């Protein structure tokens, strides 16, 4: 028994020690210098979310969000280095592994506890993807269904918290969830409007998409996530406003989204 | 880190909304997959081991031995995460039972390793034992059953336990195919609380405790079986 107590104490101390290291102030990457002399902004994304971000043919993340953050950083006189990571780990990596995240990320109360957001740059709503010919049409139809979502997305939160009796299956990629929808393993997938439209096109005849407004889902706003209390928020907002004023923003929307 | 901060994180990771229930459910999935795979693995492995050691009268390998060799080569030559994904997304794409698919996939995987363990266990029994059995007038089959296998069993038990422990931990990859096993649950909670440290350590401790208990139980069984040994 004594041994056990000693062992447990040791374990707790170890954990506490590790925690202390884990929470230490890791220097932000923002001031690291690129070869060309401009400071580098390390930006995290999850390149599984077309058309906002996807892995381009050269193996680097591409898409609307990537183009936008590059334009924003350019206005701030910085270069961008993209880091492709799991969506679910983006928020907790901000301030340590990455300086900012742009990943079609909606502003939510939970996320606001951990990070600050720039001004919103895009309005989105969650869509429901169902197999072709499905009878799902109203909020009550969503109850007690098996729902596929991408881990850590707003769709995940909706499925977990707003739908009664939902059996939620989480996937690393939205595509995996849609794949399982086609194979009949989940009844519906909740995902943002634009990728839903991409999937509808890709799997035409096999899936249908329904506007989440029909189920009472609230509209959401995408924004750039930044470390809590960061002075970058104002600079990013100023750059965003400039891009909107000089037409660059609309050009990007035309190029990537419409 | 301040103490209150630590308490807040522990509360968020385990207590809020009865989240500890999720870990238990996840552990349930992990155990289901691991046990199913272990049973299947031992069955497949035993069959494959005997196939592999079978020889023709002229001393050459049989067709069965070649088949077993190919099976073991393929399974050992590909990553298990890929095997699970192939099984889930391609071969059994029409099945809805993810736990069953994962159990099947890991069972086939484990079978290859178990086959080698059992083969080694049988080969480790001295040739003189077989010769003695044959001299006493037992048939080949009788010698195998009443002389070789009982001795081989003691040889293979420790590596089999080891294989089960590896298997139990390896099931942590089933999150790739949408199953909410223990590792996945920790990940889900982390992505909700934005704190990775506490849920991950929590899951690690659960794995550790389960495996520790298993090791203890099997240690006892092993000692029980060695009681008849005069050494």
C-alpha cells in the first residue's frame, strides 16, 4: 500500500512537472526572419476544406483562405509559412506552434475563451449532406440518427450539443464522412456550405445537400484566429479592411469560391 | 501552472457533462476490438503456423506452407493502419459494423505474428522429444498432441501475451475509420476543451493500468503452469 501511494505521488509530481513545462511561454514565431529579411508569419490550416483550403498540385496548401492570409500578410510586410495540421488541434496550437490560423474557422464562444479573432471575412452556414432520395427535411428528422462530422468543427458541436439522440461519428476529413454516407454507415453529414457544394458536385446523383437554415442552424462567420490578447488583431483587421476596399478580396472570392 | 488552472483543466477533461463516461465507452470499443482480434489472431495464427511447418515426404515445403508464407509476408510487409483503412473503405465498404471490421482486420494482422510465435514455440521443443515419442509407438499426430504441443504451449505463452499487449495499444488507430475508441475519445475531448494535455495523459494512464493488470494476471498463470517444472 505504501509503495502504491509513493508510486501515485511520483506519477502526480511527474504530470505536474510536465504541465509546468507545457504551459511555459514559448516564444511566438512571428519575429523569426525569412531569408529575404521579411518576418515570417506561421499560419496553421487544415487543407481538407475545399474551396477554402486544400492541398494544391505542388503539395502546398492552397485555396481562398491561403490566398487571403498571404494578401493580409503582404499588407503587413510579412511572408507566410503555411502549416497543414489537424483541424481539431489548430486552436490549441495558436501562440506556440503557429502564430495564427485560417481554416474556415467560425467564431464561437468556446473558441473565444482560448483565442482572439480578427473581423469576420465570410458568412457561412452549416449544410446537411444526405444520401440521394433521403427523407430528411426538418429539424425533427435529425433526431436519433447517426451523424458524420469532421473532428472539432462547428458541425461536430451542433451534432453533439443541439441534436437529441445523435450517434456522432468523428472523422479526420470531411471526405471520409461523406464516403461513409455513401456506404450507408451514417445517415447524414453536417458540414459547411461550400465544401458541401463541392461534394454535391463530386458525388452528383449519390448525395443531396440541404441548407442548414431549414433545420434552424444559425449562420456563422469565418475569421482569422490569433493568440489571445495579441496586438496583431488590429493590424490584421486593418489589412483585411484595405483588401476589401481595394477590390482584392472580391477578386479572390471570384477566383476561388464563385 | 497554477493549481486552480490544473483543477479547471481536469474538471473540463473528465467531469463536465459526465465526460468520464465517454472514456469508459471508448475503452469498451478498444477492448472489443482487441479481444476479437486476439481470438481471431490465435485461431488464424495456429492454422498458419501448422501450415508453415508442414513438409512433404521428400522434405520440400507443401503448397500450404507456401500459402502461409505469402500471407505472413504480406501482413508483415504493410502498415496495420493501411490494412484497417483498406478493409474499412475498400473491401468491406458495404458493412456498417465498424467494430467488427476493425476486429477482423486486426485479427488477420495479428494472426501473422502469432503464426511466427507458435512456429518458433514448436521448433524450440527438442527434436529428441519427437523421436522418443515415435520410438514409443505413437503416431506423428499423437506425438504432436501429447508431447510437443504441451511443451510448446509454455514457450509461446509469454510472447503471446506480449502480442496481445501490442495489439491492445495498436487499436488506437481505429479512430482513422470513425470509431470512437479510447484514443479517439481523448482526441475528441481535447478538440472540445482545447486542452490536449489532460485528456491525452488520462487516456495514457487508462491504457497503462489495463495493461498492467493484464500482465499481472498472465504472470500468475505462467507461474502456475511452471509449477511442474523441476528447475
